[in-house]
């Protein structure tokens, strides 16, 4: 049975990308299809980092095309991450394609741990990732990522990011002593954060994850208005008190035109380290109710597990310390969902628009 273009398209339209829920034809991921006898050559380009997904997807494509009559299938699967739109009036940073703000309405919900593991999960899937620790009063990313030392400056004006676990990192924690309190008022904090963002020599990042300070005050609002954010991830626990504050954080981003990429429910259940018993000590279903109320997605739920705390305190977050563990797989699934939500947004074309000059003749 000879294979032709119609059979190829029909076969590919039945292959659903499990991360987007869309088939390869409708999403225009399949391209450059060539038929040589009974051999099919094609390229598949994904819009999100998917290193762990390439081989499973290749297997599904091969199976579908074999069933359609192809004897040989040569599927070249890649991914390409582009810049997407940000708030009106702001421009995408030159060396940063997309900025993800990880925020919470209050402290104590594990936002920084989620941010660190999210950044590492995106990197594990093949993206170039940076981390900006925006919590001036309590910078925790240097400890969580196990990075010590001070950044170097070659020109006396800007500085290179520190590196750990394959990601680029900038934090006020690298510039002050660990026991030095930051007794600064709001305008000074905002100015320091702007400098950390703009004066760090980020190198060709697909994603910059910003670990936002907790709360919804003037500092957070100013950041949301002045930093070109592609989308925000809200971290909460199932507890009603945490959800109330998370709603305030969500509303803040909505007011300044930052899309909500979804919710992460942290400490959703507690897993006993002795017997493995799992229980909802902070309540159940809180993030799902909030997501339904505001029309957003729950990106994933993470347990209150001693290993997550131990890994972060040891400077080796779970995604790096235990990359094949169920918890790391959950973080990676959340990272892919975040990246897919970004890929579905409108692309930023400002860099491709020609400059218009008016010349008197």
C-alpha cells in the first residue's frame, strides 16, 4: 500500500501532543513533509522545551505513519522558544525572551522553593534559564541553589550572573553579607531590583524566572508595572488564609495586564516520612476552587515532603538532586505546562518591525 500526502496528514492529525492537547497538523508543528517511495521524512517543531518528550513523541509519530503505510519514518523533532508579548508600553529585554514571575500573596507557602525547582525543570527540558531573586529583604536563592561568591564585572557598570545547576542567577544575596539586614524603604528596593534586572549580563535566555517578594504592596505592584513580564505563576497552599492572599496577588497582575499562567498548589498533601501515609493537613481542593472562580488553570500540586525541604536547604533542589523522582517529574510537568501556556500567547514581533524614518526631501 503506497503512502501519499493525504494519508500522511490523516495519520499526523491523529497524533495528539499530550502537552498541548492539539494534533500535529492543527498546531502546524509538522512541516517539511517529504515522501520518497515508502519513506516519510518530516520535521516537527515544538514551541516549548521538551527534551523528555522528544522520543515518546517520535515513537507515536512513527507508529501512526507505519500504520498508514510508510515503511520508513525519519522524524526530526526540535523545539524553538521565541519571545512573546508583555504588558502594553514595555519592551522585551534584549537577551531575555520570556519572563515568568513566580508570586504569592503571602510568605510561607514555599514560593521560592517552587521558583527554584521550576527554573531547574525548564532547564532540564532543554531551555536556557535564568533566575532573578527579587526578594531584597530575604534573598534565599543563593542558599537554595548552593551558589557562593560574588559576581564579576568587566566594565565596572554591569556584572555577570552567577551560575549553578546550569542556570544563570542574580540576587542581592551575592552582593551583601548573609547576616546583613536590608533596612531599605520601598523606592530603594525597587531601584535595586531594576538594577539587578537590567545590569546583569544575561546570556541568551529563553526564560527568566523571577522569585517575587511575597505580598501585594507597592514594591510588588511597581515590579509588575515596570518589568516586561510574559506571565505570572501564583503559588498557594490549599488553606483558606493562603488562598485569600493568593487571590489578591492574582488580581494585582490582572490589573497591570500580566497574564496568569496558572496556579501551583504547594503543600497539597503531607506524606509521612515513616509510613508514607498521605493526608490533606491544610485542606483539599482549594486551588481548584480558586482556579474555577478566576478562570485559570491549576498547573500542578506538590506535597509537603521532607525531601523537598532538605534538598532546598542543602543547595541542591529536588529537580537537580533527584531528577527521576516522582516529585521532580511533577515539577517538570508543571514547567512544561507553564511553557505551553507561554507558547500559546501572541509572539512579540517588535524586534522584527522596521524602523520608520521621515526624511524631508
